[in-house]
């Protein structure tokens, strides 16, 4: 059971998608990022070798997972090191490793805006450590490949604007209803069938965009939010 919990995220198909995304942007990545270039290039070499082997063994899958975590950590840290104010726009990420939060919590703690546009990133999930960003006011995750949002997002008590347009969400966690400062919620072009009714009780909420979803009809409580 323990081994299953440790390895059930090791998906060869997902790893190949991450590898192909990163490889297609390798030149731009290395030209824009100045720190840890040698370490990043080493991880690309390691990933290329694992792909060539076919990643048929559990050991290869674990090694690929480690490589992807390392390269994403180096990329995220490079962008955080370039932050001069309270905003950061990440590029080239396929995951946001937990290690980033452990190494850069001082910088992450003061951020008020994070953008992870899917046109520059390939992000399928968020880490539960997102809950530590207590100063965050704007979280833009549009056009990513997100299939779910962790319930810990409900702990972002300063959040004003949450943009999850053009993702692959089938549901949103009820904990979003705990975001008492939320003013705008963008959920256009997902696979949602309904919204938590408690959203309608958020005092500061003034706009919800749920166009291009699978919602047949919204309760009357939401009529004042839809524009």
C-alpha cells in the first residue's frame, strides 16, 4: 500500500508530455534564465537518456520524476530570484514542486500576484503548499492543463482575483467559498456542471464567468454575478 501511494503518480505518458514541452522550449529557457544553467542542462541530458531507454522500469520512472522535479525547481527559483516587486510571472514550468516553497518561502510570502499562463507553462496540478501564500491577491492560471484544484486554495484569505479560464476542471472545491475577499472568479471554458451554492454568499464577490462549461442552468442566487 505504501509503495502504491509512492508510485501511483509515476505516469510515463505524463512524463513524456512534460519532457516534450520542456524540450520544445529549451533554447528560450536557457537564453532567459541565467542561474543554474549547467544544472538545468544536466537534467535535460539525463531526461534524454531516460527517454532513449524507453522508461520501462520503475527505477527509470522514479529517476525521470526526480529530473522533472529538479529542472522545474531550478526554473521556478530563477524566476523568483528575478522578482523585484510583489509580482511574478512564471514560464516553462510543468509542475510547481514543493521544494520551491521550502527554499523560497521568504520570497513567496510577500507575493501579491502570480501568473502561470498555460501558453508558457504546462501545469496539470497545484501543490497543497499553495496555502502558504497568505499575501496573494491575484492568481492567474488561465490556459493551463489543470484537472483539479486542491482544497487548500481556500486558505488564501487575501485573494481578490482567481482566474482558471480554459482548463480541464470538472469541479471546484467547496473550500473556494472560504475566500472572503474574493471579488472575481473566472472559470470560462472548463467542464463544470455546477457551482457550490455557498459562493453566492461571498460578500465581496461581484463577477463570476462560467461561460463555455456544461452548466445547464445556474440558480437564481448567481444572477447578479454573471455579466
